[in-house]
C-alpha cells in the first residue's frame, strides 16, 4: 500500500507529529473505521483508542497522554443530546473545556486538545478533522520530548 | 484607629468562644494561641485559657479542624475560629460527606482589605458580618504575569522545576481529603523522579480542585519551594466563572459530577464546526 500524500514524515521515517484519539465507539470510532475502510487520505500522526463513552476519558488521562510527550490529544464523542449514557458527554464537554482553559493558563496552546461532539461520525468528517488537527499541530512551536518537563 | 477596631473584634471573638464553651455546645474551640515566638493552633477548653487566643496572623485551620473532628461521634462538636476561606472549606467538607454537619461550629472573623490583597482573596468576609470588599485576582500583577503574559510557559516551567514533591500542597489543602489520591498512583506520578511532571502532578491537582477550591492559599503557604500555586487555582476558578459554572455551589460537589450546560441538540468541535439541531454537512 502506498503512503498517503498528506503524510508528514521526519527524515527517519517516523511521523513528526504524534497524537492520540479517544474515540467513542458509538460515533467517532465508526467514522474512523469508515475512513480506514474507504482508504481516505489520512495523516499517519495519530493512533485511535476506542472508548465506550467520551465521558470515560477523564482529564487526568488526557494530562497523562500529554506527559508522555504527545503533541496532541483528541477526544471525540457523540453529538450533544445523542449520548448513549444519560447525557454524560455534556459534563465531559464541560470538564474537557476546562482542561483546555487550564492548558491555556499555563501557556500551552488550547488547540492541542481537540474536542468533537458528533462531527466525526462519517468517514470523510473524521478524515477532515484529523487532517486539520495535524496541520494545526504542525504549525505550533515544537516542544521538548515532554511538553512541560524540565528542559 | 485600626488597632482599636482590631481589639474590639478580638474581644468579641473571645466572648463568643467563652459563650460557646460555657454552653457546653462544644468539647473545645480550635483557634490560634499566642506563644513567645509566634502562634500555634490550639484547642481552647476553658474560659481562662482563652486569654491566650489571638487572631493574627491568618492561618487556615480547616484541615486541622477536620483532622480533629472527623472521628467525633454523633452530637459532639468542635468550635473553630474561622476566616472566610475556612467557613467555605467547612461547607465543602460537609458537602463531600467528610464531616458530619454541625461537627465543626464556626466562629467567623472577616479578614481586612489589606489581608485580602495579600491572599488575592475574592470574598474575605464571613456570612453575617460586615462585608469587606474582595479583590479580583485577575487584576493583580502577580496573577497576570503568570496567567496572561505570552512568556508564561517559561515562567511556569521554571517554577514547576523547583517542586520537590513533598506533597505539602495536598496535605495542607482542606479540600484534599480523599482516602485514595491520584498523586500517589504510579500510573500518574512516577515514584523516585524529581521534579514530578507538572502535567500529571500540579495540573491534575488543579483539575481535581477546580470549582471546590476555596482560595485559602494553604497550598502556597506550605510550599517549601515557593511555587505560586494560588494564582493557578484562582485562574481556574476564573475560567469556570466565565463558563458560568457555580463555584463552591450548594448543588455541585465537583466537576466530575456537575451537569453540563446547554440543553438541546448540538453538533460541534473545537476546530469551529458547529450546528444546532441539524447534522453538519
């Protein structure tokens, strides 16, 4: 299989941008699956972790992912009003938006945490979001191996 | 003049403490006791003892009160000389089921405007007393330089690199009373490395406190490395206020259980996609 055209690779062949996507299995995971099945043009910068509900992705976990040195984290859930778990995604949205605020407070770009509620259900939507997200992360100033760790 | 006012307040508080002890409502009253070289927390049990009660300097006592009173049987209570932040902390502890309602009886002492400026305090007065004007922390240079200036990441990096992971911030915090703590979990904070990764140490703490923080500044006070932790928590509170989340509200226990806002159907993402009621094409 040929590499997609939009791949951003460093000289050693590894993706320059590393991100992780927590995808709700009822919505964004379906989109991710379709994007793959239909062989859409996808960046190689991310890995998808399926979750039962986006509300299960607590802010601590996102911070842990950033502490691993990832450039970006995406949390994708169902549209607001369409959660399978008693509207859990509304409170998840509040928590994760506060986490974005917190990243901004200490000087990290809030766009490093991508939130999507129901806008990644179709394959082309997911692929579009990931292309846009990778482009944003590529444009941000590079960080050390650990985002905030000692220099 | 100010000295005189201080004396009047001091006497009034001492009278309240004596009244509480005489009425046998409480087993003792926790307050500050003047010593030759400063002050120490002390449980006053007799009227004569209260001669040594002092009000200054500000020393948040809520955590100490909780340690003493959490094991009290039904009907037993401890009095506590409280600042505004202590009163809020006791309310939070009751809400979280960490202490029986009424187990800590508060005797409120409002802080002065000067003290409020030192503490970056938004609400220095206690309920039922003459209101004292608080300050907006986001207008203070100490907070602005850390939370709004473009070079703030470097400042935080420098500050966080001085952390010696003594857990003083957590141990002195009146809200941090969970029996199990993520900061002791190897999955988040690695044993044996210094300084800890600020993302999984300080930011996890900031997220856990969020709307429950009472702004007492005990964390910053107890930090041996002088980390500016209070501005971090105050900035989080400010962010929540802008999102119209009630702070220290009667209903919500914490963000983990807070109901989300905005009813109705909404498709949105933080890259700008947004539509109401109808799926985005």
